């Protein structure tokens, strides 16, 4: 299951050396526009909560955020690290990324050394790692390591994209509130400007580089250690694809290759069309739950529950409530079940009301609402099991007359098992 995460770092002010490291105009706008592009509802692959912005921070803060971000990556993640600010070169090739408290007389101690960043990128567990540098001398960055990797449909390895060639400066924004030329073109590429070379519906790092190379008078550089394609965005026009067939193939793999099936279902849910994308998202959540990845299941069910689909959303809300309660999160579970009840779905709304009733009647202050939820469940469902369960709750709550009326109704049920059970309850009532 590929998750797209990004860390965006920017510094415009360098008060320790305002002459040598003059204030920059671009970084504040660079960070905001890139964040918007990565999370764009049409083209973006990143969820808003998976993009972290670190602006005008000190060296210690930047180093800490980089380490936390890269060391916390999972094997199937794709991570992107971006920096906009001043680059500083010492010796022939040593590149340092400046921060708010950078002091040039102690440059090693008060910057993020590009060599250290390269080691951290190499050691990161994420399947695919993307580094984008918008600063002077960024072309002097060199990544480390890079062994052989298996070829998969989604790319693996590392891609580096820099705003300048080695030993060259990069241009700042031409004015306040504008991005730098490099980041401005990068954002345009991610928001549909880049050509989807292979027509698969995704804009890759290679597509973005080609777009930048065509538009910048001093072309940027790239350095790849990749197997496969690394997607950075969705293209402007979705490809013609049989989503139903793609979903069938993904589901057929769930027993022999569950990890592959999860990855395929997630991709269909993000790039597919209409109900097929939603169904893929639902199946992805269910498969994640079966594989004991509760957090992925919760996230998946929550996306489908919030989509407003007349069938899949109430069912997803019901299962979301189950997973949340199993995780010890009773209040969010109750809210999920309330959403399912409000949908008035003939199957899932009564079941959600039953679960909600059981939860509320067992906690202080929840009895009144819990009984009402049970009443709705009984009225909306012909399931005698719900009625018998509600009867027991009514007895414990001292609502004997209502319990008696309920048992009398079930005693008339055509199913002899439930009729006998309800008659036995009637006999024991006072």
C-alpha cells in the first residue's frame, strides 16, 4: 500500500549574515504553492495530513524534522523532501542548506549538510525517495548508495531534482508573493502542465524534469537511482481504463499476494473513476482490516464513508465504527454509527443503530439516546435477534412494559426458535 508523504522546508530570512545571505522573496510562496499542488483534489497524490511544512526554522529544528520524517517512513511509502532557501558551498563540492540561525563561521554546525541528508535518504526505509532542492549550487548534491532493486509497477529507489547545475546560482522570485522560477514551473508541472509521456494517468519524476528542462533557460539537473516509475501527480486527463477489470484482477490476487493486491486497490481508489474507485477503496479497507492493519482500514473506511455514496458510504461507516471501537476509540465510533443511521440505508442503518444503542446504553449518560437508537433499529429491521437484544436492555433499564410488548410481538414470529425464546422471556417477567 503506497502512501505519499512530503516534508517541505523553506527559509527566507538569515539574520546572522544579512549581507552574505540576503533575504529571499520566494520561499514563503514556494512552500504554500507546492503544498497546494501536492494536495490538489484533482492532480495531487498526497493527503493534506501527509504534507509537513517547516518554515523559517533553526538548524536544530530542521535536522530534527528531517530525521523524524525519514526514520518514520514505512517500506511501502513514497517520501518527498523539498528545500527552498540559500545553498552554501565550501571547498570544491561541499553543499550546505542554510537555516534561520546559520552562521558562516560555523557552517558545519549551523546548517543541514547535504552529505548528511544524502545518507539519511539512503537509509530511509521508504520504497521511493524524492529530493527536490531549489537553492544555489543545488546541482552539487550527490546521493549515496544505490544497490540493485526489483522492478515493480510503482518505482523504487531515489530521484533527485535540483534547480541549478553544479557550481551555479539559482534565481530567487522576481517579487514578493511570487514563487522562484524553478518552483513556479515545478508547481505548474504537478498541476497538469507536464505531459503524461506513457499515458498511464500519472505524472512521473521524468515527466516533471522534461517539463522543467523545456522551460528554464538554465536547465535544472536530475540524478536517478530508480527502477520503475515514481509518480508525483495525476495527469490532466485520466486514461481510458477498464476499472472493473483492474479491480477484478486486484481482488484475484488477495489470497496469493495480499500486499500487491493492497497496492493495486489503493491505486485504483485514487486514480479510478466513479463508483469503481469508491468500491476499490472499500475493498482496500476490508483487505487491510483482514490483514490486521487497523489504522489503514480506519483511514480507508473513513474516506468511503465521507464520499456520500448511497450504498457504500453507510456500509463503510458501519465498519468504520467497528474498527474504531476495537481500537478503543468509543466516541469516534459512535459518530461513525450516527452517520450510518442518518443515511437511512435499509440494511446498514439498522445495524449501526443496534451497535450504537449497545454502546450508549452501557455508558453513563447514554441510556436515553441508546434506547432511542435501539427503537429505530427494531422498527427499521425485521431481525428478531435485534428485538430480543433490545428486550434485555429494556429489562435492565427497568422498562418492563416496553420489554413485554416487544417479546409479545416476537412470540408471534413465524420462526419457532425466536417464538419459543420470546415466550420464555415473557414467562420470567414479573
